[in-house]
C-alpha cells in the first residue's frame, strides 16, 4: 500500500515536472506578451481621383492615435498640384502636419478634382479653413527620393507600404539607383527595409473579372511591381472594397464634432449626397495595420500577373509571395463597422 502510494507520488511529480517544462518552453508561465510595436507605414495614394483615398488617410490617423501605426510619409501618384496639399491639410487636421508629403513628377491623371481643390482654397474670415504648411504640390519633394530617404532611416524589415493608387512611385523606387540617402539600389533598399506591400489593385473575383483602374492607368508600373517587388504582397482586389460600402449616414452624423471636417467636406464635394461609396483603399489600410484580426481571409500564396487584357491573374504556388484578400458576409459587417468608427474618430 505504502509502496503503491509512493509510486503514484513519483509519477505525479514527474508528470507535473513535464507539464511545467512544456509550459516554460511555450512561454505560458509568467510571460506577458510584449507590447506590439506600431506598424511603420508609408501611404502612397492617388488622392483626388476617388474619395476612398481621403477616408483611408483618416483611418490611418485614427490607428496612429490608438498607438497601432506610425505614418512615416505620404507620397502622391496623382500629378495634380492640389493632391499633396490636401494630404497635408488632412495630416494637419489630425495634428500631424510634420509628416513629409512627396509628389510624382510627370505622372498620371493630372486633371482637377473638386474634393481636393476646394478644401485647399476655402477661407473663412480671410484665413485658410484648413491650415497646412504645403501650399502647392510644386513645393513638395519628388516621391522617389523621399521614399528612399524615409526607408533608409528605418530598421530592417519594418516598413509596410500601403499603395492605393497606381504603382508609378513604387515602380520608380524599384528602379532607382544609389543616391545620397542610401548606397543600395531601390530594389535592394525595399528588400532590406520593407516587410509587406498592402495594395489596392487588381480583381480576383471568381466571376466577371475586369481590368482594374489602379493597374491599367500605369500598366508598365503595375507589371514591374508584380514581377520585381521583393517582399510579400497582399492585394485587395476591386471586389473587396466593392462589397463593403461606407454609409452616407456616417458622413452626415459622425463628423459633426467640428464645424468644418475635411473628410466629410471632401466626401460631399466628390458626389451628390447621400451616397454610400465603396471602401477599396480603406481595406488595404485596415489589413496593413491589423492583419491578424480576422477582418479578411487571405488566399494561398502564389504569383499575380497581368494578362494581355490587362486583367490580373493569380497562380497559386509554393514559391510565390503574393496573396489577395477575400471577404465573407460576416466579415463585411465587421469591416464596415470598424471603418466607420476609425474614419470618424476625432483627432
Ligand atoms: Ca485610390
């Protein structure tokens, strides 16, 4: 009897010892998860062509206010002189007017856009309605050089690029030679400093797939990026943002905490209210900062290519590093709710 009890005791101690060792190994005992570092983010946008770019910039600021990201720079791929000042006035509204803004030279879509131009020019009692430091895009630095400068100062494998317009700037970045900011070529610099490219581009719907604006407006640039970008890419295809609309009721009700809000004013200028606009660019921001929250599904890894009809084609394969987002009905509800809360969050 004594002997049985002794044997049982030995087994029990041994079992507990094994359990403790296993827990220590997996870090379950006494280990607090380290606080997550804010995501170092660069936002490249064709601000002015569609209103989702403006709301996406607002979402970035809300996430930064929550300690989840740090906006290192904004670069603009729309070649219009009001695109960069509008980005600067939004940054200034969120009290981050020192964030550098770079612009494309000899870029695409120079045409005017009311929603970026009118907020830049609006005055009340002789003062700019939305103060800013950058008066014209002509005064802003060229985007490729700014991207090189900002990237060269970041820790290795730390930067997430969010690209929600054409690939003009990041394609030129890939092709850029060594300069005063870095002895590396653009491609090597990206490989060293970036960890992810989250881009709104292409179309990966199972049916009815068409060519997509961000791809076909600068086709050569998009092809270069899909072929030569050296980090993983996650693309939010046209069908993702199309399935998740931003409610006009939020624009009408949730932005009234100030007399003049640049995002709700821009939204009203873009189209006749009320309208629910697709959230394309916002989804690429949300995934970039919160990739592990289950807002979206992601495809298998593979490669994205553009075919001769300018349509994106995905081929799964173990060596590829590119994926695309998917979304189901429950996720659509969650993403819309998150985006409304974030876009309308006061500075
Ligand atoms: Ca865009």
